[in-house]
């Protein structure tokens, strides 16, 4: 009986160990469109920050992101739809080539993930509005593939008072 109990204990230990190891595997490394978005997100030159400020903002009550801090930047194409105060113009539609990057911070100093919107209508990964969605960890691991076309993002980003999926003005007036 003792040997049987020992054997069962060893088997359970092995199964738990295997499950733990598999649970800790790094998310898939970015390739294809995800890699392109990740490379664009890593560069910070030539961007305009929301409200012209690089300060971190506390996550809003309406955010579906788990990270507690964020800041958002716009490439020069997207920045053409910001007003002089650095806020998205009411009723704006971002032009082709717009790149908007929300940096999501795990704490006040550690960048955890990029949430990326890139207006590239001809892409196979673009949604019906022409946006390619990226959700990529700071280390290059893919949190959600661009091929999913923002399927887990659009329900929040389509809520009332969005401006072409942007919610910065709504939650950070």
C-alpha cells in the first residue's frame, strides 16, 4: 500500500511539474505583421505624445488593459489629427499610414506591453476600418496576433465617444 501511495505521489508531482513548466513558456515571438508592428513601436523618434506630454497616466476606469499606467504617442501622419493641445480632434478619421502606440506600464518604470494601431487598409490583417491591431509585449512576445484583427479589442474601442477607435479624449479630457 505504501509503495502504491508513493507511486501516485510521484506521478502527481511529475504532472504538476510538467503543467507548471508549460504554463511559464514565453509567448510566441513576433513574426510577420506582428514583428513589423513591434519594430515600429520600439522607435520613439518623430512621435507626438497625447496632450504633448510624456508623463505616465493612471489607467482609466474604462480600460480593459491590466497594466496600471500608460502613455500614448502618434506618428506624424496620425498627429495631423491632433489639435494644438495634443488631443484627438473631435470627429477625426485617421489617414492611411497613421501609427498610434499605447505604451502600457507594469509599474511606474517598467514598460510591459504595446497596444498598436496602424492604418494600413491593404493589409490582410486590417479590420473593416483599415486598422491593423497589435498587442505585443515589450520583450517581443505576441500577446495577441495582428491576424485576429483586434477581435478582443474592438468591443471596448467601439464604445460611445470613441474617435476612430481612440478613447484618449473620453478618459483623459
